């Protein structure tokens, strides 16, 4: 552990004064015998190497880099108080015993004072450096909680169980509001601008959009709306809508689209094609306001709806013969779009309607645009599958589902090339950084959504991992919806977190320069329009059903 030089008493008092003004008073613990304030310990972990025992020789330790780098890069260690005091038990000048005590602790920061009993040598030692008036470990702790997608309550409880000194929740909230969130927003804008410039220069912009509510049904508070460049797989715009900004929770998705389109137009982006899910209000708004944009449906969303109807029909006692055909009908839906790259809407519908004849063993005379099936003689598994009997009860139930006029209209605008599956993958990433089970403030939800977007943009295009022999790595999973069936998934290389390093560096820079960014006022709370009772009167009127 490196020993720092003496700190002048006047400088010490100035630093302590700055600490007390920066950190919530509840972070400070004062030693009973001390005339100064503080509290101890060091946050974090060792990502590279932890010795198995203490038998390492000096030569063996030399091969590990013990030099100090940038605060975010150098390693940190958990040091027990007794070991820390023991390290300063003797005077570095004369070697006599010295009195040592922890005189101040602020969150993860601690200061020690040493007085020699022999030569009366005095010095003070700080466990970490400062950025402005803030202990580096404290602000890094606050940033790391958000960047790791952790819950502050759980992290503080974890540190409490171990006995590690750390900041309070109030200080975390202050750090988040004044430094971390503004830095995340600045970095997002910095990374986003080049992508928008590239889109503005593209004449064939193809975007995909999707919304994600923080809870199911009509009880959602936040709606995160994401716009992705489907050519590159990079997220180019994120909007957060609070439910009381619109008429209802279900209206958040359309409002997110409106804001996102406006934001992109301000950046000079002209959209050629927009791929969305099957959302009726979105379709109507697009028709009324973006008639010049090619609106396409993601196939998976149409397939999902169709699949539910087919399974419900197959569960009827008289329609058991439908079940073997469900997967084939779903596959045919995808084929209709993918096999029509020119986007001929009428041809896609003709191909789709041909499945109604195919399942009854009729393979010609379908339609003028698609007169006959393209497959050859059916052998193997396809031949063993029983054909639907024309005029049977099962066929009479199945055909109206397949030939439903609304479904045929949706088939016309199915996307032939680009789909929104990557956006669904992003939503899984967002669930890590902003779990639906936890409630966050507006700006807390906003910054976590942006962090998820930066994480996805950095890691969404990872290549597949390979073995030492150069063979591609795969894994086998058993999804619940497969009901015992398995899927083979590629294994990708490890994730990177350069965006996290950039955020921490941005936080440190703004702190060092003394910058304080004040965020805009968030939307009013959902309960703001309710009449708030007098708390004492409400408590007095409270009655339990079991008394």
C-alpha cells in the first residue's frame, strides 16, 4: 500500500470541509476519541488476480503491475480495519511504535493519522484521491451501480452484510442527479450524432421501432420507445414517455413514435422504410402523417398472433388434425414474404392463400399470380402428415383463420428483408439494466435505458466464438415454449464495457472541472392530481379489518 506524504493541517481542514459539504451528513461517522469526522473502507474487487495465500515472494509480486493508473483503471482492494492499522504501527523514520487511528470516514473514503512515540513524527494518509471535493471511490460507486444494472438497495445491503463502509442512498441519489445521469446523456448524444449524420446522408433509410412498457397490461408507468437502424443493427433514438403525459398507458407507444420521428427529422434524417409491430394506432398514425414512408410489419408479430389462433383451434376436440399443420402454416407465412423480395403485395397474398388448398392436397389452380405450388413430390415427413379432409369440421374451422381478410391485408405489408428481432433482443438487455420488478425515478429510468442502448450498440454485433481448432461454438437450450424441444444457439465472444469506462471518465472530468448539470424537471408524479389528505387525519381514520 503506497504511503502518501504529509498533509498540512490547514489543507486537511479544507478537504474535510469540502467533504462535509459534498457528502450527505449521514455518510459520516465520527470516532469517539477524534475531533474530526469520517468512516472507512474501500469499495470494489480485483478483476485480474487475487493471491491464493500470502506466501508470495517479493520477486513473484513484481510481475504484477502495482503502479497507479487512472482512478477507474487501477485496482482496488477490501482492507480490514485491523490490517490497515497494523500497516501503520511503526514509524517510517525511526522505527519506533506509533499511535494510529482512523480519524475520518466518508462513504468508501477513510483518513488515518499516525503519531510516532519516539521522534514525534506525524502524518495523515488518505485511502483514495479526490476529484474536486468528492472522494473518487464514492462517485465511482454511484456510477458503477447504474452501469452494472444493479439496485442501490441490494448493493447497500450487500455492503452492509459484509461490513464495508459505503455511501448512503441519499448521496447516491445526489450523485446520480448531479453527475452520473448528465454524463450518460452527454456520452449518448456524443455517440449518437455520428450515426444520425450517416443516416441523414443515406437515401434508403430503413428503421425498426418497438416500445417496451415497464409493466404488463394498462398499469405501466413508463414506456421506452426505441428506434433502430436495421441495416447496421444500431440504436439511433430512444424516447421515454410517462403514462400521465398521454391519455393512457396504451397511448405511450404512439407518443413515443411521434417524438422519435420528430427527433430524427430535426437531425435531417429522411425515413424511407419503417418496420413496426402489429399495432393498430401506429398504423393509422402512419397512414395519416407519414404516407410517403413505406410501412412494413415484422413477420414474427403477425406469426405470433396467428399461432395463438391456430393453437386455440387445435385444442378443440373436433380439430385435433390441425395441430400437425401449425408449424408448416407458420413457416409458410415467413416464406410468403421472404420469397417476394420485390415487395409485390398481391403476390404475397396469392402465395399465402395457396396454403388453404395445399393442406387439402390440392397443389394447382390456386391463383393467376401463383397458380401452383413450387414444391416437388412430397416425401418423408411431409408425406406422412395426414392431409386435411375437404369439408370436415376441422377444415371449416381452419380456413376462416387462414383466409381472414384482415390477416390477408397484414400479409400485404409484411417486411420482406428487415425484421425487428434485434429490437426484441435489446428489450432483454433493457430488462437487465432496468428490471420491471424495480421502480426507478424518471431520470433513473431514462439513464438506465440509455446505458442499455450503449451496451447493445457496443455488443450487439459480436462475432461467434471459436474453439482452439477454429470450429464455431454452439450451445443447446431448452426453452419453455418448446415443451421439451431444444434449440441450438451460437456462443458469442465475451462482452466488452468500453462505454462504462467512458461514462466514468466523463463523470470524473466534469467533477474535476467543477461542472454541475441540472436536469430538466421530470413529468409530474402520477398521484400529483389527486387530493392529498392530512397524514395525521388519515392515520387516525385507519382501521384494520382484523381488529
